[in-house]
């Protein structure tokens, strides 16, 4: 159901939670922790240096995302949560604007028209320089024999 990437991230998150203050871990619903245990990869072994801060550890991107969800939903206060949700909304608006700019239909067609104008101009130049010759159509021997047979039966 979930990718291997999320399974490995769940293992890293569970390892971090094992080495986190128990009062902080108690704030996380047991259903969420059970979910992490269910999706955790059985093959992946993690070796994190817990003497370092979390920001100094080499964590997977999905691990950082899951820890962010935990922090925003259960560990931070209302003021911090409002600030983070505001930042997330601003980043989403920025990302949507970039997508809109990148895939703007007006610009796509504008570029297509420029390409067509360019190709049409080069086609005119090449057509003027090419000599046009008529090609004589020659019927194959098999086609000739087939036509003779058909004519014979049609008489």
C-alpha cells in the first residue's frame, strides 16, 4: 500500500521517538504510532547518532515530513501552529503560481506560434531552393498480371 520510502521513514521516525522525551511522545495519539509501526519496513535498519540534534542528522526527506506533521499537530503551541500553517499556505500559493506560470495556456500557444512562424519561414526558404520534378508512376509486374487476369474475367 505504501512505498518503501515511507516504510523506511517510519523506521527512522520510530527510532527518533524511542529516544525522545516520553512526555512528548505521550502527546502523539497511539493510533498514529500504531500506523507508523504498521507501515515500518522490516528490512530497513537505521543507525542514527542521537547525540546530534535532529537538524544535524542525515534523515530521509519523508522522515522530515512525518516529523513536521507530528510537530505541527501535537507538539507546537497555537501561535507556532498558526505561523507554520501560514508559511505552508504561502509556499503552496507560490508553488501554484509557478505551476500556473509554467503551464499558462496563453504562453504555451504563444511559443507554439513563434515556432510555427519560424518553421514556416524556413520552409518557404527551402521550397524556393528546391527543384520540383515529376515522377513517372510505374506499375509493378505483379499488378500488371493481376489487372490482366481481372480484365479477362470481366469480359
